[in-house]
C-alpha cells in the first residue's frame, strides 16, 4: 500500500490514500476506546492526538454497548 501511495500512478495513489485514511480512523477509535477503558480523560486523549481542542463526536457509544456517550467511540470487531 505504501508503494502505491508513493508511486507514479495517481489512481493507485489516491486509492491507497483513501485506504490509509480509513485505517487511521479505525486505529484512532480503537486506541481512544482503550484509553477510555483505562480511565483516561478526553483532554489527555486529545493531547496525545496532537490537538488540545480536538472535538469528539457525541454520537459515540460505549464499547460494551451500554450507550454511554462519554465512554468513547464504538470499536469495530477485529478480524
């Protein structure tokens, strides 16, 4: 994927960029869920992600499915 993203073919490069963005989103949600499960504050998480004022959506749900919108984003199953 890295070769495609850096290669000379724009079609393959853009496809790789889109795939990498999706992976970043999944990994960020996973790690935010891990951090919240370990008691991290939203402020600490935002700082680690490089933005002290980073907004987190309120449409997220608890990883355990409890519906607590402050518990962190839903984490997709790892396959």
